[in-house]
């Protein structure tokens, strides 16, 4: 509906992933959009030199970006991820999933995705972006915002002519805090007991093939309490995340301690990053919060979007993908209801999304437990292999959960519940026996391989 928002002015706080995509979709439908972003970046920048973790775009994110007509330009900044490589002890590796590129995820630096979205937004005449301004206060009744420059003494300004305001200002959302003030709104924030620090694995010297590990894989080093994962970049480097118990934060102050632990647990990475300890020491720690809240909007003036409404830990790679689904749902609800019923549109949007965002938040925490510890054990590996095999044999009848989450548009809650019901049924038909048989085969094959090759495992 090209003119669904004609004549409306919409202010979005936060030019991150969700806010920028939403701005593009609203402007395409006739709205005038003003984005307030506290960072001072310039859309013409090369974002790749900024500190940024990597994200994987799955079908949900892809569908949303296609709907906005910007997928092709974002895709050009990504690299296909077809499976995951588990780096076990003794330098052995284990690849799971498939090499089939038609079901690949698309890995990219978050800053590259954001950069492309911002560039696309900047090309749209209906969108104005004010970088370097932060939200200070808001008036819940009138919808007016008070914004102030981040790096100058210029006076604060008031924006009082917006029809409504979208709070897309991320996990520590000021819009959320301010609209919840004085309301009966439940809000919970739970941090994992683990922190992480980024560590870059540089490209190799071979310009034709600069990746020093498989470039089409998510790399994992599960070590129980410690863990690393790394995603490839188009320039041949990898962005790694070193995850450790927050109780060990003090270790970074003691010279030698972290380096010794890193060399012992991740010798293959240490060989690629000789100054790993120094790099880790100077990188600030980051945290893993999960947030839920019971009130995503206030009247017909304010609504929350993306991490501001539903932040999850990244262990199913769904935070951005889910945020993009929320963009589609919000736009669709606003189109369905007349303007005079905008408050109802906001409520319909929350009702449609919250069961699914809560479900994926739980799933992501469970997956962290699997990735850091259980995945290294043979039974979960065997289960995944059996699932992939059954999916190949019965592509329509047996679809594993990770496929339904990452390669479909089915609601998260629906997919999780359907798989739980199916797994209960399969147990009656001896599915677990099949998994144990596969695990036994895996153990025997690994042992034989080790004997034959003198210490290295399967690859
Ligand atoms: P953000 O992208 O955080 O954007 C918020 C914006 O608001 C920022 O630009 C910020 O500067 C601005 N802002 C904040 N406060 C103010 C203010 N007061 N005034 C003005 N502007 C403000 N998701 C995936 O789908 N796949 C993955 O593989 C994946 N991997 C991840 C790995 C890691 C290590 C982490 C931490 C997250 C990962 N995610 C992943 C999650 C994903 O990054 C987030 O879900 C996504 O960025 C949310 O987008 P957003 O627009 O809601 O928030």
C-alpha cells in the first residue's frame, strides 16, 4: 500500500538494524521519517573498520530485507555459511549440517549490514537522519521528544510534531525506560553468567584464498566453561568471540594468566593470533542480557521495536532476524488499522510477536548450553546427523528445529511446540535408539581414525 502513511511524520529513535529497516519501509509507504541516532557515524563511511560483531542473516531477515527491496545490496556484503565446524581438543574438527548453499545462512559484520541499511535510507528523500543526537526525555501525553547533541554544547531541542514515535534504541532503550515510568509495566533483565570479548583472526597471506579456516562455516570451540565462536568475513579475516565466566573477569588484569589459558584451550586460534592475550586485554568485555517486558507501547504515541522490545542472547543467531520480523509485523498492523485506532494496532503487534520473541529467547539460552558443552559430546552430534539424514529422506515430513527456526518463516513458538510434539512421538518409535546407534558408530569411527592417523580425529 504505497500511500498508507502519506501525510504522517514518524520519529524513530535509533538508526540501528531495526530502526533503519523500519524507516525505509515506512518511507516507501509515504511517511516522512526522522531518525535520531546518538552515534556520529556518516553513511558514506566504510563501516568495516569499526568495532563490530558478526551476525548471520537467516530466512526471516532475508524476507524482511527483500520486502524492503534492499536484500541484494546487503547480500553482496555477506558470505555463505552452510554449516558449523566444531574444533575439538587435539586440533581435530567436526563439520555438521550440509554443504548445500541453497540453505545457507549469510554471515556479515553487523556494521556492514547497518551501513547498507543506512546508505539505502539516506538515498530516500522521505528520510532524514540526525546523527550525534540522543534522546533526553519525552512527554507521554503529547508525544513530544527532547533531544540533545552528544558531543557539543548546543542546546537541547524539542520535536513536537510527530504523529508517533518508534523506540528502536536497542537493548538499553531510553524510550522503553521513559514510557514505563509510572506505569504498571513488568520488565525483566537476566544476564548470563558469561561475558565475551571480541578477537579478530587476521586474513592469511594468500590473496586468492585468504581464509585460514573454512570460510563457509561457523567455527566453534566448546570447552565447557569457556567457549569461542568465529564467523568469516569477506576480506579473509574472522571475527571471534571469546566467552568466559564473568567470575574470571579479574584474570584479564593478571599478565600471563589469560594467555596461558587461551594457548591451552584454543591452540589452533593462538597459532593464528600470536598476540591474542594483548588483544583480549585491551578489548572491553560485553555481556549477554535477555530482556522481556509486558508493555511494548504507550497509547497511540509510542511503540518499541527490535531489542528495545525483546532482547535475546545471540546463540541461535536470531536477534536481528526476529527484530526484522517485528518490523514487518508492526508495519502490517499499522496498515490494517485506521489511524484513529493506532493504539489497537500497537496492541495487535505486541500480541502477534511476544509469544514468539519469548520463545526464541528461551531457545537461545538453551542453545548456549548445548553449544558450550553438550555439542562437544557425541550424542547431540549424532542426534543432529540423524535429523539431517531424516530430513534428506523425508524432506516434507521431518524438518529439524534448526531448519524451522533458521530456514523458514514459521512462528518461533509454533515451530518449537510442533517439534516438541513430534519428538515425543518419535521416541515411541525408537528414535533415541537410532541416535545412540549413530553415536556408537561415531565413537568407533573416531577411535579407528585416531589409531590410523596417530592422534588426529575426524575432519
Ligand atoms: P541495535 O542494532 O542495537 O540499534 C540500536 C541503535 O539505537 C544504535 O544505533 C544506538 O546507537 C541507538 N541508540 C541507543 N540509545 C539511543 C538514544 N538514547 N538516542 C538515540 N539513539 C540511541 N542477531 C542475528 O539475527 N543473528 C546473529 O548472528 C546475531 N549475532 C549476534 C552476536 C552478538 C555478539 C550480539 C551481541 C548480538 C547478535 N545478534 C544477532 C543480535 C543483533 O545484533 C540484535 O538483535 C540487533 O542488533 C537488534 O537491532 P536493533 O535495531 O533493535 O538494536
